[in-house]
C-alpha cells in the first residue's frame, strides 16, 4: 500500500496511510478539542477521535499519546491548542470552499479580521477588480429528538430559514457598505425545504395564492391563479398583511448550496422513457441490472453535482447586489424580481438538460 506504515495498537497490527485517514474523516463532525488537534480537510479533530474512527477502536482502549504517535508517524501534524482555538470548518463550509473553487473564485479568506469591526463573516471573497464580497455560511443539522417518536403540533415551513436570516443579519450589521450574502446548506435536518419558493417565502412573506373571481356568475378562472407573498417575510416590515417598508437590506442574496443527484435524475429519466416506450413498468431484476450496467456512465446513480442557487433580495441596498456574472456554472440557477414577479433569471445548460419534473423530486 503506497505511503502506508505498519504500527501496533493494543496488541493488534495495522497498516495505514495519511490519505486513508483524510478520506475516512471526510464529512465527520469533530468532537470537542482537548489539548491537541490535527487539521484534516480544514477541520480540527482530537487525535483520539481520528484513530477511533479510522481503526474502529473504542476510545477508552488507547490514549491520546498513542493516537498522536500514530498520526505523527503518518506525517500528520499534531498541534497543541493555544490561546486561540484553531479554525474548525463544518461540512457546509468545506463544500462552500469547493464551490468557490469550481466557480473560479480562488481568492478568499476564512474568518477575516476587520480592524474596525468586531464581527467576522465566514468568508471574504476578493474579485479581480478588488471588490470584496462577504459570505456567512449556515448549516441545518438534525437533532436527536427530531428522530424520536411522538411530538406534534403545527409545522411552519419558513421558521428554520428565517432563523438563519436573523443570524445572518446579526453577522452583517456592521457591513452595510458591502455586498453580503447568506449561504444555506441542509446537511440532514428533516422538513427543511430550500426550494426557491420556500426561501422567497421566508424572505418576502408566506406563499399564498390569488384566484380571480367573477362575482356575477360566481365562477373563478383557475388558469389565472398566481402566487403571492403574504405576511411574515424577513426582508419586509408588515402591518397586517400589507408590507410597509424594506428591512434587512444588507443581505444582498441567499445562496442555497445543493448536492444534486444528477446521475439518479438521468437514470430515472431513462427508466421513464423505457416504460413509456414499452407501455409497461421495468421489472425489479432488470432495474437492478440497469443500475449496475450504467456504473461509470452519466447515468451512474452515485453521481452528485455540487451547485448553487442564488436568490436575489429585491430590496438589497442599491449598488450592493451580488454581481450577475457570479455563480453561473452549468448546474447553477438564479432567481430574482423581473416583470413584477419572482422568476428564474438564469439556468445553466446542465440543469436545463435534465428533466424538470424529475429534478423537482430531488430539490
């Protein structure tokens, strides 16, 4: 095994490489740090957590010294926690850095310090002309009680998003002279819907419907039904259901990070085409065979595409909107105000090539 080393722990012999350690810890949430830490993929982990995860060993069966010895032998840097905690990045921040890279935005700084301001937004991105754009990344994580039986009550589809908007407002309140964007990523939290309709509902008001009624015959024109925004939006102050004035104008846009299962979407489209052609459903055995035979193709069900969906704030401060030439990858989308309503302003060739109906199932 290239680059690997043999070592013993608790009477058992193992062989391991630094690359295997990094791969095994991708997507793992770090435990609280003690005196020492190791940075892996930009995330600070306690040495014992790494060895326990990689080797499948119980934490109480070995010491921090044992773990540090093994990691050091693999060429990984075991560091002591000083007065300042090392920057620890969660999954959403790591994904956002990857997204910036594929978007051609390599000049960025994590938690940049601003001499005259106490707040430090997560990312400061510098554009070619010298402009800086600030991004605050917020991740939705499930809690244990969300998977327990019982509970109940009314469900507010906007509450979690509005909570993140409030947090973003606090982080950006000292940066009213900058373009500031909130980035959202749903890691595993149930009932959080980051579709454009729900995000704009959180921004502009609960989504409702307006259906024109002909009072004389008592009929309605359902074809003329349109979506409207009612009360509760975070970007507007309301008096009842009537918007009074804009607020939270410092947030120029909300960017939803998405891991789009492009392979699964293409595969499902292929299956539906086969079934329409044959006028019968594809059997279980053939379905399984197709999954295996299409591995390594564009219909490989394991293919995932990292992308961003931009939601412009129509009430952002003038001149501080997110530049229109940013985040225009093949699978990116952008929504905003046009012709009196919120609509899609941009869709990359990749997303347009996919079946819209099947894409909706995976949003």
